[in-house]
C-alpha cells in the first residue's frame, strides 16, 4: 500500500512538472531551444532584408539590424506586434504574423543577439 502511494505521488509530481513546463512563456523549451527556433524563424522571414547576426550588415539599406531592434521597441509591444501583424512605415516590408510560440522564440533570439 505504501509503495502505491509513493508511485502515485511520483506520478503526480511528474505531471505537475510537465504542466509547468508547458505553461512556461517559451512553451516548455529551454532557452537555447527557443533561441535556435527564433534564429530559424528570422533566417526564413527576415534575413532577406535585415542583418540577423551580431555583426552582419543588412542587405536592405533601410532595414535596421535585428540586434538593435530591442533598443528601439519595448519587448512587450514588439511581442504584441509580432502576434497581431508586424508592419512598418516603409512599403518594402511585408506584413508578418506569428503565433505566440513563434513570437516568444523570436524575442528569445533577439535577446541573445541584442547589442547593448
């Protein structure tokens, strides 16, 4: 009987940990996984115009390097814009929409390359 209670307790503890992991802002990913996912997303969607690394140059002269974006925009408003539809004041930039998870991954990547 005692063994059954220990097994149930261990199972409940495991389920609590898994639930917590799934509700973490980066959707259960550790920081490095979120950063890699964000890098893949910006490589696919942003690299044609923006510099996406720590020291590269933007292919489009009017597009700021992503490493300085968090200096210009508060993280909360940028996350909201990524989810609701990212637009720009210039006509060359297409409108992008990302899921909550994709937006969190992009922000994790931007934090990782942020120029201070």
